[in-house]
C-alpha cells in the first residue's frame, strides 16, 4: 500500500473548498451570537449569556472541524485514492487541530470583548465559563479524532469489500479473523478483533516485513480464539494484549509507545499455557513481532 504524502493532495482544490466552508461557518457563528444575545435579553438572566455563547461556539467548532476533514477526504477520493487511517491522522494533525485551537482562542477573546463592552468582565460566571470552555474543547479534540478515525476505517473496509465484489485479488483477501465457532464467541471481543483485523488488512498490503507481522498477528489471534485449553478470562486478556500490539503496529515507529510494548511483551508469555497450540506458535512468531515493533 502506497504511503500517504501530504504534498500529493490537490491543495489548490482543497483550499478553494475550505474558503467557501470558512465563509459559511463564519456566518453561522455570527448568527449564533446574535441569537444568544436576543435570548439572553429576553430571559433577563445575566448568567445565561456566556453559558449559551460557549455552547454554541462548541457546536460550530465541532461542525467546522469535521467539515474540514470531509473536504480533504473528498478531494483525496476525487483524485482516485483510498481513505486510510494514515491519511486521516495526517489531515487531523495538519488541518483539523489548528482550526480547533484557533476557534478556542477566538471564542475566549470574543467573550472577553463582549464582557468588557457590557461591563461584565469582573463577574465570576465569565471566569467559570472560560474554564469550562477550555475543558470542553480539550474533550472535543479527542472526540473529533475518534469520529475521523472511525470514518476512515469504515471507508477503507468498504473499499476493500468493493474490490472483492469486483473480483479483484488483493494480498489481504484471506486475512480476516472471525470469532464465530470459537471457544470465546460469547465474550465481548468485537472491538479488539476489529482493531486486529484493521491492522492485519492494512499491513498485509505493505512490504515483506509488514506482511510477515500481519501473518504472525493473524495466526496468533486465530489460535487463541480457537484454543480449547485456556480459561476464557485468559483468552480475553491475551486478545486484549494482541489488540494493543495491533494498535501500536498501526502507528509510525516514532509514535509507538515503548513502555506499552515492553509491558505487553513481558506480560504475554506467562499467560500462555504449556501444551496449548499457542505455546507452540509464540516462540515461532515472537522474533517477528519484536523485530517489527522495534523491541
């Protein structure tokens, strides 16, 4: 799978679409401010304004951030490329996060300006509202990334499924891992297996080292899911660990957590019971896993 490069985007087209988006969003923000002023005056509650003001600002910041990602996503797809988690992460860091930061500062500046103009700057509700605003925007940073990541992974899976429907043979065509008919089918493993599947599918389209790791991860996961001689709690714990390894493997080497990897790789072997199929496979695949993860 070809690595995504920021400079390969058609920035001229993206910038034109972003300019239109900015105009639309600025109008909505101004309309919101007028509406909040009107409602505050009508209610006669002086504490209402700043709470409603920041709530409206947060809603627009969320909408603006997601719309920016969608602009870049649509342009990239128009160029004939597939949306991937790597693409999503780059757009999030280079385009979405800066706008959230700007909106955070701009809203605070506007609130202080309004407070000064209306002689409310000394009131404690302004200070409390600004503190809450920063907390809410910190949470927004995290939630927007989760929404973007889910969108990217869903579109990647849909694109891969479409290739299968068209009869196209892909390197990862048989790499999916399924829970059905396994000893742990009644455990809540959907999220963990989904994470592992996403990493396996992505890396199986890469170079030889990535394919070897994907194969190792796939075989280890399939084995633990079908293992008859492990307690269900142990199976759950091992799948959790394999999911963590998958999450770290999907990141760039410089972004991986060495502490997390060291903890998982030291905790995993003691859970593997002698006499199980997993006990036979782990010594075979451990060097591949450690080498790929730089451990």
